[in-house]
C-alpha cells in the first residue's frame, strides 16, 4: 500500500520552476465562508450554514511558518485521476516547505483499510491529515477522533459529512453531473435516446452526486430514458464488465455516460462488441489523461474538468494556513474549488495537458521531506 518514491521527489523539485508558477498565480475559486454545521449538509451540495459561493481569487501562501508533516490518504493511486491530485499536493508541499506522506487504500471498497491508515497517521503524530475519503458518511467518528487528538483534517476531492472536518477543497460532483446533463440535453434537442449511466462506487459521496446532477438536468424533458445505474469501483476490469452487462440487458443504448474509467475503456469494449463510437456516444463525468486523449481523437464526446490538480494545491494550502494559525471560514474559505469548464473536441485546445494534469513525466510521490539530502534537485 505504501512505498517511498525518491525518484518522484527528484522529479518534483526539478519541475518546481515550471509548476511553482501555477501555485504562485491567483486561481479563481468558488468560495464558501462561515461555520460548517453538518446537520445542514446533504450530499452533493455545500452545507446550508455556509455563505456562498463567492467567486474570488485564491492566493497561495508563499511558505509555511513552521516545520510541518502532513499525512495524505487517497482511495487509490492506480487511477491516473489521483496522480494529478498527488501532483498538486506534492507541488504545493514542496513550494511551501512542508513534508508529507501518502497512503492509498487500494480502492473504494476498502473502508477498513483507510480507517487503519488514519489510525497509523495518528500514531505517527502527523501535524495534519488531508483526506480523500472512500465513503461520504462512514468516517465521521474517525475524523472526530483525529481532530480531538489535535490533528486537523482537510477533505480533498471527495465530499464527506464529518461534523469535525476543518476545511474542504472540492467542487460539486452534483454540478459535474449537471454539466454533462446540460451538454447532452442541448445536443439532443428533443431527440429520444437511451442512456446507460455508470456513476462509480455506490458508497462514495461523488458517484451518487454525479448521477443526481445528471438526472436533474433532464427533469421535465421528454424522450430521455436513463437506464438503471451500473454501480462499480473505478477499476478498468470492473468498468469493462459493467459496459458488457449493460449491452447484454439493453442492446439499444445510444449513450454511455459516467465515470472517467468507464469512458477510458469504453471505445475498446465497444469495438469488442462490434459497436462504433459513432453509433454509441460516450460522455465522461470527469477528466483523466486517457479521456483527455480520447476527446482529442474524437472517441469521447465531452467531459467536465474539475481541475483536480488545483484542488490538491488548495487542500495543502488550506492545511498550511490552519497549521499557521489561520481560521477556516473566517481568514480563508471553509470550502473552495475551481470553476468547472466542459471540454469537447472544439474547446480542448484551451486547456493544455500540463494545466490539467501536471508534467507528462510525473510519477506519483508517496513521501516528501524538504530537508532530506536525497530530495535535493540533481
């Protein structure tokens, strides 16, 4: 589950001259201020107790005031989506002078593994935890115990209920699903179609949210038939199997819509089934490098970009601010996330690969120490 990637540290510092400019620049975000009250929270949208969104620039801290060590928990690193989040966290940590260690749970079904990893970080005495939770409402007790131990927790990417969470760096996956739904509604212009939707893991916060946003975009629109959702982990074999199952039960599918791993494998599965991407069109609810390449080649029609590399940067910057003594919701937003563009074959040129995913040669960094001799740039 855990490995020490010195090569990633070498690469990280070697690219700071390029990536650091992105961290130093002002990033426009949707910001929410005030007190987070979990009782006013429902999945998919910000807590009603928060005021926002306010569109404003996020200005990154130049350097942490103290020597901090931050633990980072991801659902997995096999999915390249999380590699981009790691790039953002690692770049911000290096430019801010903060050490971090990253553990990945090995997939969304592994709630027990992530809980054990959170215990481990508490035992190690880290100064803070950045958490991409594998479940929306099953980590409340563990987050509370971590905060009670004097260790602040910041959520990144995946929404979480957790009454004691200190801050959140994320966009609305409800909004991501709605973006895709609005795009498809405009493209269809009243034409009836059958849509197979692949949300992702059922117990995650983001997958049900993206489905709900997509469905709401079609409320009151006749002719759009959304089939029973095909739930499953974001792993290539699982998503390929789900696509085959969908066509077994529903041969007349017009659109495959859903998580990015589904969109990544869909062109090859369609070819295997004797279908073409012209006959069956593909939309993704978020973006990974492989889907980016598919859009460029015309194999996938569109996908919204949640700018996850920036979400990683913001999460680490939030943690630095908290450890420096700033108050979330007062001195900086309790919740913040970049604006969501939708990429198509026409608009993709406006978003270079490096802007969305970092350098093409980046390898995930599991551990970084700014004071380690091995971490010095070659």
